[in-house]
C-alpha cells in the first residue's frame, strides 16, 4: 500500500491513501528524513520512502507548474 505525506501535525504525518482518504501515522514509525510530498511504501510492518515514485511525482508536479507559468 502507498501513502503520500500531505503535512505534519505535531507527532503525526497526515498522509493520503491511494483512494484519497487521509490517515495519521505516528512520526516515530516513519524513516527519519521523510518530508512532505514523499510517497511511502507500506509492506507488512515496514514503512519506507518509495524514492522512484517520489521523484516521478515531483517531476510531474514541476512540469505542471512549468506549463502553468508558460500560459501567462
């Protein structure tokens, strides 16, 4: 299962599930250097950052932003 970190609130990461629902995950259960926008891969009891998916998402967002600024 994959989640995207939307934001941090106190000791929790507010994450969006693939179906669009939100879930809070205790920061203690996450890798140390996670940040907003990272995509997390959850398998069994393990949570890790999906580096490839995170980079692809960032690239897609950067392209959308570039296209938006070019339209003006």
